[in-house]
């Protein structure tokens, strides 16, 4: 049997495109003018504050390694950790790299990040001859000084605990391998949306 190669590192693997979002706060305050007086000018004080933009970088893409298809198909479930683990069902055999997508960025101490999972919580990977595999059930996790606070609807929440504002999180998911999946390389992409306060 041939192997299914979702090896995106060297061959256009899953690219988790990072949306760089900046929240800008502008506050304007004006002093109330004093009553008119001869030869007197009135002044208004204008102030504004611009919050630093959050940066987000996709440091690593998902890589499920080599998967050997069978007549029944099955799942490959990837954890969302720095040292990801891939488990299989349905008698699938998987070898090689297992790597979750990794994102790092810069915000500020105690910032709350809201990361929105891909639309519909699924994407399709496309392979040879238009064959597809579904990737769904996106999972999010963190390590170090980035605290995972859980999910709320489509958003996953993190808190930045690093004094310099750096953060890191990981994305895993579940790959559905069809019965007698066509061998070859499968590619896909998903978008991460990030908001903060």
C-alpha cells in the first residue's frame, strides 16, 4: 500500500495564516472654553492614546507524518502541545513527525487573547486527483507563561502572563482518513483570528 503523506513542512503543508489585528484606542478630551473676555484666546486640550498592536507569527505548521491507508479508514488525532502526540483509530498506521501548529506573538502583561477557530471548525485537505481528507475538531493549548482559559463559543481564550508580553499557543485537530485513501500529499490552510483586550 502507498502512504498518505500530509507532510506540509517541505511541500506546502497546512499553513495557519495569522491575521494581524491591531486594536487602536483613541480618546479625545476637550476643556470647556472659558467665558469670552477681551483680548483672550481659548484653548482646547487634545489627547490621544494608541495601544500597541498585537503581533502574531506562525512558527510551525501542522504535520501528521506518514499515514498508511487501509480498507476501513480511521482518524488521526493530534494534541495541541509543544510536543504533540498523534493517536490513530481504525487500525491506521502512522509514522514520522507529529507536529501541531505553533503561534507566537507579542502583546502585554495580563492581556486576554481571544483566538477564533476556523469557520465551521473544519477544513478540507486536497490531495492527488482531487481526493480530500477532512481536518476538524481544532484543539488549542498553550505552554509556559501563556495561560489557556478555555473556550467560549468559537473563541478560545488565553491570558498573557509573561512580563514582556510574549505568548505562545498551539493548534491540533482530528484528521479523517477515508477507506482506501488515495496515496500522496495532502495540503490545506486555515485562518486564525486573534482579538485582545
